[in-house]
């Protein structure tokens, strides 16, 4: 879109950022509510132990190349029905909710679990910052002359596998550290 019509591309990216920030705030409300319940129901050591279990499960899933995520996409018919800015907002809200999009690794899930179990009030700034960084990365990659495309074949598949293996090992290390702290 940036190559075809720079103004439309910029409107899309601005909408994407706004949508991401809105959904980051919405998701942070859920995290704060669930975190409040977790803090009221469980002592700190139990929450840290639970986080260790979540990190271990997610780490094993990543190492097994089974990162949890839904198998769906934003309806493609929206491409032709929405203006570039509203299309960006729609995609931004969808991507910013995090739970509606495919994941390369489980680090986002572990981050959300950590916020719920350890510090729910960190959710608003952290989730909005995650949305902004994500949108900035889309903008940077979109501005490149050679499009960045990841496929499920060959070298790209090995690259994704390396990311998952690294994330899985990191999550298992975090799980061990949490167990040692409890």
C-alpha cells in the first residue's frame, strides 16, 4: 500500500497503531481484573509457582514446535470495504488483542500470564508499548524496498523453528528460576 499510494499507506499504519493501542488498553483491563482475582485468591508463592508451570508448559510447546495460537485470519473481504485508516484500526484492534492472532513463539502468552499473576497494574503501559513496537516493526518492514515474506518452506521454516526453540529454552529457564525462587 505504501508503494501504491503513500498517503493511504500512512493512514493505514496510523490506524494500525491506534487500533493496537486501543486493544492493548482493552486487554489490559482483562489482565487487571484477572490479576486482582488471582491476587485475592492465591498467595504470592502460589502465583509464582503457577507462573513457573505456565512457562514450563509454554516452553515445552515451543520446543515441540506447537506454539499455541488460533488458526484464523482477519476476513479478507474487509480489504475492499474499509478505507485505509479504518482498515488499519480494524487490523490494529485484532492484532493488539494478541489472543486472536497466530504466534511464532509463546513469549507473549508468558508475558500476559506474568502480568496476571505478578503485577497486573503493569499491563496498561506494557501492552500498549507492545502494540506500538509491533506497529513500528510493521512500518519499518513495510518501508523496505524488498518485501519481507515468511513462508512455511525451506529457510524461513528453519528460521521460525530457531525462534521457537530459543523462546522455548528461555521459557524453561524462566520456569526453573521461578521454581528456585518459590
